[in-house]
């Protein structure tokens, strides 16, 4: 069915209202200190997955956690999803280091994240 299969969930981003408090809770949950720790983003690497904390939902205005599915061709997967009825919420764009992300919504408004490393 797909020329661009998913390789599993690689990243889950959580919007938080208080980054310092959230960082303490997630560090206790995961048993690790964050690998990325800035005023606009805190990221943990655990069990091959990235768990990120985004204050205020970040520029995309997230209101709930978003899982990012690892795909080899983000443009092809966005096209496939929109052909199936999804709507583009955030077009594919580079977030640094050659990493591309995009989000779409399914027909019920659930946000699906896609991520591709070049």
C-alpha cells in the first residue's frame, strides 16, 4: 500500500506550562537527566525514543502530546496521508541538522507527527 513505510514512533512531544517543573517530573519518571536543556525545549533520550517538553505548546500551539512517526520520505507520506483524507496542519520543514518534521490531522482532529532525518 505504501512506498513510504513508517519505522515506529521515534519522538513524542509534550506541551507544558512550567518547563522547570515538567523537567523535574520527567527526569524522575525516566531516571535520566535531559540531553537537551534550554529555555524553549527540554529533550530526553530513553530506550531509542526522544521525549520532548515544549513550553506553551511551542510555535505549533500543541495542546496535547504529539507522537512523531519515523518515515524515510516525509513528502511521500504527507501526500499519502492527505490522499487518504488527512489535512496538513504543519507542512514539512527543517528544524535543524537536516531533520524534517510535519504534522497532519486525521478526520477526528487527532494530530499525527512525521519525522525524517536526511
